[in-house]
C-alpha cells in the first residue's frame, strides 16, 4: 500500500494538530488505519449523490476545528469529492487541508478543480503519470518500493515488511 510512501512523507512534515479524514464513508477503514498509525484523531465525510459524479449533500462527522487535516483516498478522478470535502473541513474550522491519493487519474477539469480548491497540497504516487504539473500536486515515487518487493519475491523473502498499513 501507498502508506509505506505516504507515512514517512507526513512524518517529515511534522504537522501539529494532525487529524486524518476520509473524504467519503468508503474510505473510513483506510483513514482509520492511518489515524491509528499516526496517533491522530479521525473524521469522516458522509456524502449523498444525485447521480454518478454529482454530490447532492456532504456532512463532516467529527471535530476538525483547529486541526491540520489530511484526507486519505485511494484514487482521485475528477477531484470533486476530495475538494468538496476539503472545503467542508475548512468551513468546520480546520487550519489546513491536504490530501493523499494513491492513484491520480485526474480526468476532466480535475487540475483546475484542485488548483482552485482550499487544498494545501495533493500528494500522489506515480502509478499513473500526470498529464501536467501543478504547484499543488506533489508526486512521490513507488519505484524503490516496487523494486524491493520484486527483489524479495524473487528471492523468496517476505514482502509484508514493506507494507505498514
């Protein structure tokens, strides 16, 4: 999992008042694992959709006031849910919001949506190459992780040590 890459990055930032959040209920288990690992509180966004890619309403569950929120997701396609969740976190009193997404699909107007959002940064892996650069998007490489896992698999050694969440 990308946690092997994301957790050291987050630790390097020394973020005070850290709170991990899920941008939707589907990511609750993932966000909870990060929160436990990082010793932080947890918040969840609950959303209802009108139709695919159309959010009807969204609510924050948890206290984000005075916190530096990190949204954790597996994939970012249009960035609609992620940026709406970030906006809600700020409206609820968060100090800042950044996001982690393993796979950056970034289709349609995703780049503009991210650039015009309240997100401090969107941290992604390079499992999908970016179509263009953005000042708000930081890419972390999976190359070393994949290389070590492949090497261990080929030498019949455990790969589980490379996955922390």
